C-alpha cells in the first residue's frame, strides 16, 4: 500500500519541514493550504520536494469542502495513511487580552480548532471506512501555548489548548482500530511566523529561556513525525510530545 501523507500548511515553515522529512522517508505528500496553486511559496515547496508531492487548495474555514478535498487527494494519490494537522494562524494583533475583539477570536479558533477538527473528522471517517494492514496515524501540531500563557495572544492559546483536547479525543476514539494519534507541541521555532520577534526571542534564548540554548527548526518536528508515521510509537498513542528544547519544563 502506498504511504500517503496529508499535511495542512505543508508549503511553509514547520509544515514544509514535516513535508520534506516525509518525502525523504518515501511518502507521497499532499500539501494542503488556502493559497492558489501558483503562489510562490507553493511553487517553491513543490520544487523542493522534487515530484514527491502534490498541492491541493483548501480553506480550513470552509468545512463544507472537507469531503471534496479528500476525494481529490484519493483520486490523485490514494488513501491517506498519515494525517498531520499543522496549519494554523497566529493572533491578528498582539495586545492586552482585555482588548481582544470577537472577530479576531472567531477567526483564530475558526482555523486552528473548528477547521482543524472537521478536516480531521473526515480523515478519521475514511480511515475507519477502509481498514488497512498498514499502520496509520494522525498528528496534531499544537504549541507550548496549549499550556504556557501569553496574555497578549489569548485567542491563540485558547485555540491550542482546545486542539490538545482534540488530539486526546481522536486518540481514544481511534485506538481500538489501531490508528495512532499524537500531539506535538513546538516551542520557539525559526519560521516566517516568528520572524517578527526573532531579535526578542534570540536575546531571551541566549539568556537561558530555552535549556537547549537554540532556536528550534522545522526539521526537529519533521523527524518526529516520520517516527510516528512509520509506526515506531504505535502503543504510545495519545502521547503529547514537547518539541521545545526543554522550554516547557518547570524550573525555579
């Protein structure tokens, strides 16, 4: 059976690191994002992956498109064996949570939680409808912000805390069917999303914020996803994995 990985937001940042690792391990990768197929990031990602990936446009806010998306992927590549829910959006504006608007709240939770849930639901339904002898998995990329409070981006923290519970729910629901579900919590990762705060966090990392004393890289998450997808952690389903260089370890 072909190994087909669906990675949301797989054209940039952490998602691209995951896509590169899976492609190198022999997976065909379905990159899923809302950009047009001709967008520079998409074109560059497909070139980087060297023909081992195909692009499928999908807006996570459009939950009515989930079935059609999976139909397109299955027609072009085959049934999804590895699902990585990675795409997400940050707070539109960092600021006092007492000034948070309902528009920003609804947008962030609409993408990071509502949209992620209903796409994962459709993937899970199809995995159950087509039993396989091959190992299958679902991974949810959340954040250390699922537990670590940032009052200037409350909506993001809430969305990731909800996504953490979402991972647990799918883990329990799918465990009897041999489908592994995992949550990965990246810490401070060097991507385009963190470019605007690079100087701030570089200084804090140098000051001891991260015990590993460096920025995380997308490849740090990618290597773990491959281990999960290959079935080496099957009986650890439901596990939450911190990928943060020790950032979230409580210290005095």
